[in-house]
C-alpha cells in the first residue's frame, strides 16, 4: 500500500472518530468504536508493511560486488494472511480446508503446518513471490499433535487435526464458543429488561474489548458475527 493510501485511511479514521464523538445512542457509539479500532489496526499494519518494504528495497539496492555480469538479486516476497476457511469433522479428525490458488505448484517442502495441542499455523513459502500464513489459536479441545497432518490438493490445503477423543466439537475454537455464549446470554437478558433499555449495548462493549485484545482468529470471528448481525437487522426493501 502506498503512503497516499495510508494518508487516506488516516483521514477516514479522523472522520470516524468525529462521528463516534458526536453519536448520542449507546449502541451507535459501540458500533463506531469497533470500526475505529479496526481502522487503527489496519493503518498500523499497513505502516509496518511499508516500513518493511522500504528496508527490503534498501538491502536489495546495496551493491555487493563490482562485476559486469548481471545476476538475479533477491526477490522481495510479501506476506499474505489467509482468513477464509471451511471445516468439518469425523469421529477422529477435525478437517480444515484452506483455499490457496496454485498451491499445488510449489514444492511439498514449501507447505508446512506447525501443530501444538491448542493451535496450528500453516505457512506456504514462495508461491508467486508471496508467503501465505494461516493461524488458528485457542482450539476448542486439545488435539493429538503426532497424528495431525496436512495434504496439498488442487488450489487447496487440507489440514487434519487428530482428536484426542471422539467427542463432537460444537465449535472450532474457544473464541467461537465465547461469541455464541454471548449471543445466548444476550437473548436471555433481553427477556429481562424493559423496552426502554438497550440489551445489545453490553454485548457490543464486550465484543469491542475482545476485538482490541484478540488474536487474528478472534478478530475474524467478531467481524463475521458483526456482519451477520448487521445483515439480519437490515429492513426489507419495498418493491
């Protein structure tokens, strides 16, 4: 991303902060606060990438030796965080499916998954001059690291997390379970409050705190839940 694009994001952030400061409704304030935090995180990430890019360009352009023979230099690769995935399960495995176009073209050694009992990280190195990373932390239940593995398919990496027991997982992560519990708690509390109260304000505040302190998986789940709630709240259009 260019410096100009970052400056435009910064202007968006300033205007979003003004809107948040002038908002009267508690729920609107919470919604805008989440958007402000998302913009702040995005701007910082883009600044870090721009700084890393500038540093890399300096190291590549530094002369190494005097020679009339032209030789290819180091090719700078970008890091791409993968966010979209699907999952399924059997009695023995949790199956994660991550779509990556052309992944079958790289050597097998370039596709690696690091497992722990409660997390995993997929790294795809040097695919079209990019390094792809996919991380899931805080799995719902511990897995068997030794029996877990991955398979490279056409435009996809399938990751098999070996269960330590045959129990069915209701969610992939503890984060997803926490969000579902919050939704259930919101539905329960909404039955106890008066019509003048805003039962969603407390939930919005908790989701904001989770987003600010959460890892990438937490933020993915919150963004997904936010998008779904906004879609459901849109009024039907009149023909």
